[in-house]
């Protein structure tokens, strides 16, 4: 990405598949060393091997076990020192009708999509764990924060919670020179999305997507590019915002 470089920077990226993998590769190509977090060891290893340099690291992290996250962050701080930024690309798109959306299911979705994000931000924003010049944070939200749909109560609520939280976190952490933003992807061609969507050009589902997302299905790099911008000094006056990268979907 012309005009942006992260030479000497160290970023934590949670989620080593899909958008997370593409984000890690892009930030790394711009000069950053990457600390990957994921529960999927295969994703971790594959993405780690794709990165340039010898200062990249990978850690197993169970985002559904929020109480265990602090120990992972402590280990990262001990082994790697202060970081310059954090990108949260973790998410589950589980859907269930209301009659099946019991507390345990709702809690698991909220833990992975929202509470783990806040917990990592809490742990990284402790003095000594982030660069003395500050830190930039980006959470991957979703259009579900704005657009509801049947069976998606847990998912949409978790993304809406993230959007509300970044406004509060941005104001609270500003005195530490920490910026907090989010991106809200539209329909994006990721392994998780392929399970739920039919991208065949002639399928009715694809035609319905394009009826609203008229610029087409997003690619993970489209989201990663916006994340890189928000992680850079080019966006130094942006905080507490959620940027929609949605191929025009919100406008239709």
C-alpha cells in the first residue's frame, strides 16, 4: 500500500485465517513483525510460514475462554516486549432461531466475537505492554451491527456491542495515545462466508447479494487495506469510528 510502512512495528493479529491471515500478510509486507493468535494450530502455522522475516510469532489462544486470555497476553509481553497495535479478526457466524438461542449459545458467541476483544484491549493497554508512543487498535465488526436478520440475534448483537464499545474505549484510552476503531465488512469471500453463501455467478443467492452490494463481493484484501490505513499515521485523527467496507450495501 503506497505511502504506508510499518518498519520496526510489532502488531498482534487475532485470527489467522480469512481476513486475519490477509491482514497479517499485508501488515508484514509493509514492514511489521506479526504476533498471531488463534485456536486453530493449522491456520497459525500456515499463516506464520507465509510471513517474511524471523521476528514473527504464533500463540494458541481460545477466545471462548475469556478468563484465560490474560495469561496469553502476559506471555506475549514477556517474550516479545511492547507492541504497536492490535487487530481483532476473530469471529463466529453461528446462527440459530430464537427458540434455540439459549444463554449458553449466546454467551459463546459474545465471548468469541466481543468479550475476547475487550479483554485483549484491556490487557494490552497496560503500561509497558504497548509502545510508549501509543498504539492503534482495529476490531473487525460486521454490517450485522446495523442490519438485522432472523436467526442472527447473537451474531448481530456481538457486532453491535463492539461498535458501541470502541466509542467508549477510544475516549478512555486517548490520553494514552491509543486509537480504537473498527471496520464493518460487507459480504466477503472468506472460508467462513463460503459455508453460508453461494457465490456461483448464476445462483439466486449471488444475485440477491449483488442487488444490494452492487460493487460486488469483497475480497479479504479489501478489508485488510482499510485495516492497514487505520493502523497507520495516515488516519491519526480517526478514533472511535467504524468504517464500512461493504461494496455499497449500506447505501442501498
